[in-house]
C-alpha cells in the first residue's frame, strides 16, 4: 500500500489556512481530508484520495488527517479547519438538521455517497453473549467521543433495551485502542462501524480467532422505526472477510463525503470528478472504492449536493 501522509491535527489546521475549501484556481489549493482512526477504512481511503487529488488537480496538495471520524469531521468542516470529510449518513443527516449531537444546522454539503458501513459488535474470547442485549453488565467500548460509531452504538443498545450510560460499564476507545483492550482483557466487547475489511479487526481475528461478532438484525426494526430507513440490513461473510466462521446480519449505514457549503464550485466539481475518474487507483488502496458509482453517488439526501458535485453528475448524465 502506498505511503499515506499523517498530519497531526494542529499541523493540518495551520497548513490548511482555514477557509471553506481553498481557492478554485492558480493560487493553489491545500486541502485537508478529515478521516478517522489509522486502522479504519476512512483513513486508508482518505490517504488514497489525497494522493489522487494531489496528482490530478492542478496546484493542489491534499493530505489526510487522523480524527475521531464523523462528528469531529463535520465540526472541522464547519469550523473551516478541514476541506473534505468522511461521515456516516446518519451523522450527516443530524448535522444538516441540527439534531442530537449538533445544536444548530451545520454548513456542509455532500459531493458523493461512497460505500456502506457495517456495524461490528466484537465480543472478546470467553465472553458469553449471543445478542446485543447480552452485553448488559459488561465492559463495552462505544467508540471514541465525536464519532459516528458512538452514535450508532448508543442507538443499537437502546434498540436492544439497554441504557448505554447505566446498563454497561462504558468506555470510549478508538478502534486501535479497542483492539488492544481485547488483547489485554480489559474490555468484554466493542462497537466499530466501518467498511469491510477493517484492518484493526483483521488483526484481532488473526491473533484471537475465538473472538466473535454479534448478529444485530434483531434491533434493526426498532432503529428504523425510531430513526428511519437510513439503517439497512447487511450481510457479513465472516470467512471471506475476517477468516472466521459463519455469516451474520448487521445494521448498515451509508457513508458520504462532505465539504463546506462555501467551497468553490469548480474545486468541488474537480474533487468529485477525480473521485470517480480514479476509482481503479483508489480500489488498489482499499477494496471499498470498487463500490464507487455516479448513479449511487448522488443519493445523499437529506444532505444537499454541493453545486459543483451536482454539475459533475449532470455532465455524466
């Protein structure tokens, strides 16, 4: 895999120079891409995208930054501290509607729906749990603060009849920290919402082949009735994905790429065009990029498409 630049948050903010998305022309664009943890798909995908934008848009240098993912990414975009951000669709919907985590409507627009996230509920070896409700009384990480994983984790637990704040011993760990905590026997289970495969879980499955993932299909109907049809049922072939046995059904949610609504129209167009034109190159970085499809890419409601992205899709017919 090609080398991915890691930019520490403060350095990214300085390099980005603030603003809603860089200029559209000759002065040059320095673009920061807000991703997620280093063993998650957002980070790998974002690093590949940064390389393609730097190579294919004139006078542009893009870099990928490590973040807590969806919620933090949207806050960075809204604050002018990032220019492209990965987000789950449910978190993006909350952002544009000013709901739940967001106390006001956030000034972001979408350039594309890219692939679906899968809810992973990973249970440590020896822990007795066959469904989400069995996590009551156990040590469970819900994902880091300001992450889309935590949004989904809380909703899954509530749909299973559990209070995330009182019915479990709650921790807020990143994917990297969660994997290590299972290895160290300091947590019983953790949530991770991401694409397939997620390298941190691949690593855990290799070292702890008696770990398991819970089927979450029993909570889907409740989540849909409460939050809408943005949550769907997805199958995970555990053998093909993580070299474990069986197939499970789990809650899925789409991912979108967001930009500030103030981004220059031509720049947003060029970013969208590069994303789809360089699909094959991105797929070499992570297989989730194989799912890029302009027809699907437009399906970002209730977030609005950025005018530059909308122009790209119109050109594609």
